C-alpha cells in the first residue's frame, strides 16, 4: 500500500512539474552573398539564427548552382560563398 501511495504521489508531482515547450518567436534574419559580381540577399524568418542560416545557405546554393551541373571548382566556390554570408 505504501508503494502504491508513493508511486501515485511521484506520478502526480512529475506531471505537475512537466516542462511546457513554447514555440520560439520567429525573427527575420538577412543574409547577403556575392559571387562573380552577382549579389543575392535572402531574408528568412526562423526561431533561431542557425535555422535561418541553414535555410538561406541551401537557397543560396540552389540559386548560384542553377539547373545544370557545375564543375568541381565552381561548386566549391559556391559552397564557400554560401557558408560565409556577409552582414
């Protein structure tokens, strides 16, 4: 009986102190890129800088890559530019 009461008290206390997650407030981040004289500015809204950075880097790569295949050197240049946005 003691064990049952202890378990019930523990279960009640655990649920009453449970962590309640709140969605982070979305903030707008601006990323600027420049490659071969071609500038690109991307604005992303996200809960954190890291989320916005990742989405912007993917969009940057797609923009500079275009529809076709690119050479290895051009691909590395695009990756370098997209991984290091300007303020």
